């Protein structure tokens, strides 16, 4: 295995700039430097080179909200399914992700976490950053496709059992900040560095801001399953739009949120607080049906997964690479798309060595062709082919 090489020439897209004909110096799994044409240090002259001509090099994608991919996901209650998901995601350019659990009764979520935890640290593909719990303390008025009977009242003892079951690997929890009795859960999450996300919420504008003041400063799939923005009651969506310090997920598939609204978001919100996610369901990327998500059969229709029984949108079929392309199509610059698909998620997750093409960062790199399709992935400096390290 080659541990030191140059990736050049390549169009390197950083969170700040686009560098045509650049050179990335990879050494010991890290980026030793990102250089413009003609600026390579003399000591790199002898290094082997990998040709990236006509490709864009971007940091590995980070997906903070995903339920499954290629027929694998946490709902299968099998650690091997998570490991398979990790390998499959790597082929799409994702180098780190948060497996996301659907809302379920607390005891069921606890059981599921205990079954899944053994996978963490054993992945050979995309790194598991920790689990994202979408519930169970959400609003029954905004369930989305969550099962209403599984929504639970706020209960700190139940949440501490979930925390214990995750064995330190709970990365985030989506909750409704207006739910009665939620304050102790918010305080506990703050004390244990768990990212608090407002979602599936019917909060008024004032209720949302009170939650933000307590630490619920990130928003789950903005605009979807939340109180809308109107001129007399701005709601949760309005609070997220109007307060720059509140960060937000966005499902950039063009269906969950209209493309022009995604473009509008970029004009009213600091780009560093916009995080593209897929919220993809387990059958995304699966070749043969039947297609099952959260125990229900779904069909692919109009670019999204819909419940077969009533044609209600059940979730996304997005990939992060497609989200990157869509953001660019919607008016984001290439560096802004890098921020939204990698750098911002890394910062929110406390990852100081991921999400950027800069000296000292992990060499998690994706090469995209002119259609922004992933053609090559480097994971910690290792060139990946067909799901296996070359």
C-alpha cells in the first residue's frame, strides 16, 4: 500500500476556494498540503502521482441523518447490517455518518441500540460517528411518517437508559422543544455533549426560541414536520430562518423542499449553518424489491419513497453526491456545496480533522467527475475500489 503520494493535477474544492490544477500531498493518511499549480515543495518531486485530471477533489461527504442504504440500516437490529451499510455508503462518497433510528417506544429504541453498538469501531467503510435518535420525545401533532403510537412523553429516566444503551455513542437526538417536561432531557443532553435537534415539532416561534436558549440550536430537516413560517406566527421554520446562530439540516432532493426554497435559504442563512443530509431510507440504492422502510412497504415515486398504502412521502432516496450536485444546480458555489455536504457537519460533530482539504486533515477525499458523480474515494489516504481497499 502506498502511504505517500501526490494527487495531481486535480481541481481541489475547499470550503473557501476552488483551486484548478492543484496538487494534494497525501502522507500517512493525512493531507500534508494542498498546493496551487507550481507551488509543490521540492521534497515531493520523487513521490508517485495519481492523476486527477478533469476531476473535482472534495472532502469526504458526512451524512448526519440517514436511516439506511442499499438494503442495510439500523432498523434491521443487526450490527453486520450497519457494517454493510458503512461499506456501501463509501461507494457514494460518504466517509462518515450517523445511523438514524426511527421514533419507537423507548424500550424498543433501547433494545435496538444495545444490538447495534457492537458495530461501532469495526467499520471498514464510512466511519460511524454515533447514533442519531429521531424521537421518541416528539410532537404527536407533527409525526410525519413516524408511528403516532410510538411517540412518548418526555421522561428523563427513559432517556438516560437510552444513553446508557448507546455506551457513549449517542451523537444527536431529535426532539420537540415544546413538549412538557423536556427541560431535564435537554439539560442532560447538554451535559453529555449530545447534539440537540428540534424536529417533528409544533412549537410556536416563542417556544422554539426558548428551546434554542436552552441549547436546542440545530434543526432536523428544516421545513418538514414542523410548524410553518407565516406572517403572524413565524413558527419553528421562521425561527430557524431568522436567527443566524441556529443551524439546520436540509434535504436537498428538490422534492422535500422546493429547489427555489433551498436557493432562498442560502440568501438568508449563513452557509456555515446549512447542513445537507439525505434522510435516506433503507431501500435507497437497493436494486430489487420488495422495498421496506420502518416496517412498511414503500414504492419509489416522483423522486422519493412513498408508503404503498396511502402514497404519503415516507422519506428520501437521496445520496450525498446527488445533494452536492443539486446544491450547485440551485445556485450554491462549489465551496458552499463543500461546506454544506462536509465541512459544516464536521464542525457540528466536533471533528477537527475531517471535512476539509487542508494540512493536517484526514485524507478522506472524493473525486467527482464533471457530472458530480463519485468516481474514486480515498479513505484515510487509502484508495478504495469496489468497496475494498486496494
